[in-house]
């Protein structure tokens, strides 16, 4: 599903990614761990096409994303990649339902179809009664589940998560971790998760450790 080869990335004189090769199978859940500043989020952003590598190649579902124009890349990202961040980035003036619908509207879906799919996701995530609530009226765990629903609405093949449970209490974090694996098992999505949470990292099918801009260790879940 994801093939990133020979990835290098610098910001000014700071070399952040120093030659990374990473290959992730369809429906695999992988975690990326490492010290702060090791390059975890930068690698995730390159895989997610938010950042471009200085050198190297990224293939997602047999598409060479480096060869796409900016407009084609934005469309590809919207339809094929879902993002979940530590800070949910929900728009405060919109309801949970409206926030979830936004990527579908960007993709050109009708209002009726987008809302129907958003309600299906809210039901799946046990948030139906929260559909008309704004983010300020939701708990931290509920806000993050709305963010997950937003990431899923266009049925992406890949979901990228950057410290998704970093702002959650232990109970909400555990529920979110279990949700990722439930989604993978039911819908077959590929998950790449950057995390400092040792529980989530160990739950993954494989755990990649980045040290000083390189993959230093790969652990396989037993």
C-alpha cells in the first residue's frame, strides 16, 4: 500500500530524514516511535503528501505521488488519505456532523450523500446523539472520535495519525487505540501511527523506531 524509498528531508542546514525506506502492506497497522526531533512527524507528513521529500520516492496504492501536479495531489490526498492529529482541528463554529462532512464536500459529494455517510459514521462511533453538538460541547474523547469520522468519510485506503491520543485521558486513549484496530479489521484500511504511547506502539503489527533520521529498529507484534 505504501512504498517510500530513499527519503531525505532537510530544513535549512538541519538534516531531519537521512535515507529512509519503509514499505507497508495493505490493512497493516504500523507505529512509528522515537525521541522528539527524530523525524517521526516529518516522515508521516511526507507519506501523507503534506511535505515533499528533497529526494526519494513515495508510492501510495500504486500511485507515484511525486509525479502528480499540485491540484491532482490535493485531490488524491482528499480521496485516499485520512488524517488524525493530536489536536483534532475541528472547526468550532460547526457541529460534529458538519465537521465530518467537510472532506466529502471538498471531494464534490452532494450534501445529502455526505450527511448520510456522516450519520453512518456517527452511529458506528456511538456519537449519534452528539451530531448537532459543537466541539466545545463534546468531551476530549468525543472530539477525537469526530476527527476520526472526518478522516474516514471519503473511505480512504490509508489513515495517518500523529500522536492521536496525546491529549486524551488513559481511558479515552485506550478506547481510541482499540478503535483503530476495529476499523482495520472491518474496513481494511492501512494505519500509520506516530506515537509516544508505548501501549499503542506495541499493539501495532510492526513498530518502526526512528533514530537520528533513520529507521533504527523494526519490531513485529507477537
